[in-house]
C-alpha cells in the first residue's frame, strides 16, 4: 500500500463510511480537539465554531468549571439510577427550577431532546385524556415516534406505519388559524419559540400569546420545545421568557449539559401531580455525570454573565453582519438565521475557507449561527470580515 493509500485508509471519514450507516452528509474537516470557540483539526487548522456542536457547546470547549465538575463527579460516582436519591441530581433539579419561568417547578430528567418531547407529549395526553396534538408548520421536534409525528415534513424519514395520536399543524404565526384550531379536543400544542432547524425563525409574541391564551381557555397543555432555543441561547434562560409567556411544560436538551448528553422536562406541579411511581421512566436520565454537567453549565452561565454576553453578541452580529451575502437576520440571541442572497451551503463553504464553521438549516437560503454563549467580540469581527470579503453574487439564483 502506498503512503497515500495508507493515509486514506486511516482517515476517520473513510473508516466511518465503512463501519457506520451513512445518514449524515459530513463536512470536509476532522476535529481533533477544541478550546473556547475554536476547533483544531487533524490537518492543523484552527476553525471558529459558530455551530457549537449543533447548539450543544454552551460554554464552548474545555470550560474549566465544566471540566472540573465532570472530572470530580467521574471519580466520585459515575452512575446511579433514579432508584436512589442523589445530592448532585437534587442540585441540578433545583437549579433548573430556579431558572425556569415561575410556576414550572417539577423536573423529569431524560437523555435527549426527542426523549424530552416524547414524554412531554405523553404527559399532555395523560393529563387531558385527549388524543389530538397540534404542532406548528416548519417545526422540528426530534426523530422518535411521537417527536417525529409533530415534526413538519417528516414523511420522508418518519418510517413508522402510523402516528401515535392525531396531529394537525397550525400555520406558523397565523393567529386566526390558531384560534380556530385550538378546541376542547386538543390535548396539547407543541411549539419552538424560535424554530431552530427551520433557520432560527422567531415566532411573534402575538402568536405565542395566542397559543397560551387559547390552550388555557380550552384546558390544553402548552409545550415549549426549548431544546435548541433554551439554556441562555436567546439571551434569557428560555425563549418564552423573552416573550413573557409561561407554558405548562418546557423541554430542554442540547446545551443543558454543555456537551454531556442529557435532557429534561420541566412542568407545573399541577401536571406533575398526575404522575406517580412507574408512570414515567428512564435508565440514564438524571445520572450523576449529567446532573453535574447541568449544574456546572447553569452556574457558569450565571457566574460569567453569559445571558448578557449573548445579548451583546446578538446586537453586534445584527449591526456588523448584514453584509456580503447576508440580506437580513432573523432569530434571537445566538440562535440566528442569516438570510442569504444565495444558497446557504455556498456561504457555509466560503466561510470554511476563512476558517469559520456555521450551520445550514431546512431553509436553503438560511445559514444558522448556534455559537457558544462565550462567543467574543473578536469572533464576530472575524465573521463580519469574512462575509464582507465574500465574492458578490454574479449570477441569478432563480
Ligand atoms: C427544537 C428541537 N427539538 C428536539 C430536537 C431533538 O433533540 P435530540 O437530537 O437531542 O433528540 C432538536 C434537535 O435538533 C431540536 O432542534
């Protein structure tokens, strides 16, 4: 085998393709390590990560508080299930209740965003005794049976022979439709305050307010899926707090553990009162490692004033980055959609040449920023400069 052949055979891209199901289109670099907002690749590049591991790396990479908490917990007690109470789990739950909107004061820990939504939807059906769920067009809630059922346009990958409940989609931001569709037959309405996968599309306060009023009127459960928008990403701990709206349930994951896989359902005690031993369950949810990571993440966001930093970086991006291919910016905080004059994939590739990694979305024209909450002024300057240097559009994209 030639040296070039040996190198190709050792490349994790080649080995993953040979050993894994190829369900992801992968980008052309291989991270080796990361620090702060920078990824260092196997071929010696340093790339500014505005994608944050898909909105996961809230504190960036190698944050001392998070690293220390994980290492300490790892050496003390790596795992025990919910069959026993744990100091570190109690602390994580108390922290989550503290940062959640007032009135949401009970937590059920899980492992992922889809699992959180799966349980929230079950809780809506159980609490109301009803069989119909409403979701919002363009929304994304995960890939499992119930979460996929409320995801817009999931038909191409859903795969299950039927959905676990009746589902209808309210056209996004359509207040008249919301009023007509929320009735006494509806168990729950699930909504992302900022639709992440859809390109960080921020729903209006009036629309969210209508969902709140109508669900209350008809005794339906309002679920805010804050898997992507939560944990400080919108400049408040949860997107609903920016709008002054209190749902009945919030689901969280992604940034929740700063990189350690975990999720949570946070609900009112009225809803929690319907559930007793055996009604909900999970093996790994609320494990001590995840609980330590959740606590460290929340405490770091508080101690370092990161909500404030998110708002400042958002303002800076809005001021400096409507430039080059970017026509306008939607979203909130560091969950932003850069609406481009050309396919977002082209802009993503061009930014990578400037050592910047941004995400795309289900809207082909929208580039997504899901940066760590520790993003610095100089990082936004780098992004603005790269956008400005991008070649102007020379052809029609119609
Ligand atoms: C809003 C939202 N909900 C749920 C999910 C699913 O989360 P997970 O991939 O952790 O199951 C995602 C993932 O992208 C998401 O963006």
